[in-house]
């Protein structure tokens, strides 16, 4: 450990404290230090000052018929008559006020995924927020931030309510229009999967994990998608999507959101490599070229694509069983596939090299396991939620969670209420830690994540394979200095 590093880090942490006191809070210290790479600076509480503007939304949640482009129909959950819910687009610093009117015959809530709201409106029954009962309304109010590609989804009866419609995109534009990687055009692509009711005993996500299936086939890229599911993009089958029309040579931003309850997608572009600019909505220090992108449940990536001179081309998944996942683009004429020289996907590529781990104030070690039998429980350190041991943290601490996945499936672990930094992956400290709110661990992988305990409350920390979550792969981060919440017991 470099002494100079510690000194610098502690100085910056102190500076962060001063800034927080002086300005009422700002999400990242990084903007105050242009041109520096500061891996020891953790994301601050995203309380950008309210800019005086209020954006009001009314969400009427109902049951209703969904018609897909291939003629398939089902009874889903609608927000304002839409499947999935409407895209919300606001500016960082706006006060967002969303009233949810629950017209269902069952409770619901919404979770604002990637927005570090206050604990009582975080949407998790039994932990942070009581469910919105049938016939009742609830108003969520928060100052939008940090900027980036966020999303929202139900946190009640998740394996039913989420895939059947209670999710949508939440785009927060940077304050003052300060987009670090500008584009001339953009599109939001929300991936989801549907059809879980048809096969309730099946452990969805098994195939995309590259776990059991891959090992039994002797390694390599032998992954396939869960059987029985159909894949949707922006709420419809990809074959019904209108091509996204672009001009040759312009810069196009694609905001990719994986809202699937269990499936990962491994995406490539016919036109060759592209630039990854944001992970889970947070800008990278510099754009990273890639030839493919693996997006696990609940993850988001923003990429910049440069269209070819002409032609029809696709963003598509290379996972076996996901052949239908093709997003059409069109410039005029015909296109040749461009051989790609960019590196293939890994978190380490986004984090640029190997660094060293700074000191943490608190350290937890979690072993993720289970799932060896059909329908069996998933565990953290041998226990299934709600019997897992809560992680008790103290405001102001730098908390490190070390995780190892000792199971044969992947687990996209999501922390509520905070952004964290992936500080090491498979034993290698990263030189430029990756700011995210989901870290996907494939079979036998391990990592450390660090976060600053700066949002007192009770926060769910769980696998975003929603079936795994319901079967126990979850725990709670509890602040010792936060009063017990007055929420009812749930499930
Ligand atoms: Cu999992």
C-alpha cells in the first residue's frame, strides 16, 4: 500500500466531507478534479441540489391485455395502459413526483433502480416500504440523480409482476446538459423475457449462466437461453421492431437495459466494434472499445455506435436460443460485416489494468451457493433470506464486500440505495474501479465491491435473478445508526 495514496485519499475524503457540508451534497467528487483518475474516491450520496423544477407523473397500474406483434396475447400488468411502463426522462436535479394508483387486486410497489432514494421510498416490502395495497395510492418523490440510464420495476411478487409489465426506463440527463460522451441520436432498448408461468419448476437462467450447461459440454462458449421464454425488446418481439433509421457516420447512443427476470444477453453488432461509455448509467473515465457485451439481469450499458455507410444491420445476441434477439437498424443499401479487432467482454477491460486495494473500514465476506437441486434454496454463507445475517454498517464507513460464487449459476448481485465500485475481480485489484449497482458473478467467480455508507437506512442486497432472490439469495444492509423502520412483516 502506497502511503502517498492513503494520504491523498484521506485528503480527498475530507474534501468530500467539506463539499457535502458546503453545497448540501454532490454525487461525485470526480467532477471537481478534471483529468485525474481517483480510484480511492467512492461515489457520494447523489443529492444534487434541487434545481427548482418539479416533474409530475401519474402512474395508473391496471391489469390488461397485451398484444405482441406476432399475434400472441396475454394478460399483463399495465402502467397507463402501456406494456412495459412509460419511459421517464428527466434532468438531474429535477424533483420527480410519481403517484402510483394501484388498481390491481394485489399489492405492488416501485423500486427506482440505480437512483439512491431515501430508504422509506425504496420499494421493498418488509425492509423499507410497505406495499401499496389494492385501491391505494402512493407518491414517490426524489431529486433525480445521478444522471444516467436507470430503470424502475415492481418489488412485489417479482417473478409475476416484473416480466408481465411493471418495469420501465428512467433516463436522467446530466445537469446543464454536460453529457461527457455526446451523440447525435439515441435509442433506449429495454430487454425482457416472458413466459415464466408456463414452466414454474424450471430454474431459469441456468443456461445463460455458462455454468452447468457449459461445464457439462466441456467449456467453451456453449451457452443457451432458458427454454420456454420469449425475448422482448421494448415490450414486443424483436421481429416486430421497426428498424432504427440512422445516418451514415453519425454517433448513435444505445441505452441498453436488461429488465429480464433471469436471462443475460451477449450482444454483438454486425458493424463490428463499438464504444462502451457508461456502466449502470455511470460514465467510464474514457470510452472502451469492445466487440461484444454481456449484460446480466438489471445491468445497463450505454454504447456509442457509428453506422456504416449503408445497409440493414443488427444488434443481436450470440447466445444459443436467443436467435430471435435482433434489433434492426437501417442506413440505405447493403452492408459488409466488419472484422472486429476490439477485445471481448470483461469487467476488467472496462477498468483498465491492475491497481491496488485501498483500506476499508468494514469488511464482509459472502459465499453464494445453493441451487444444486431443482427448486432448492440459494444461500449466502449457508443461510437463505430471511435467515441470512444482515450486514451492519456505520455511516461514513468505507465498506468492502467480498463475494465468491460457489454455485453453478450466475448471480447479478444488486445493492439498493448506493452505487458501489467493483474494486477487484477474480483476485485482481482494478486500477480504475467500475462504478455500478449490479455486479454479475458467473460460476466460481469472485470480486470485491466497495461503497461509502452514506445513505442511512435498510437496504436490500440481492441476486437480480428474481427467482434466486425469492429462493433466498438476499440479505439486508442495516445502518446501526438508523432507527428500525416501521414497516410490516412481508412474506
Ligand atoms: Cu442468482
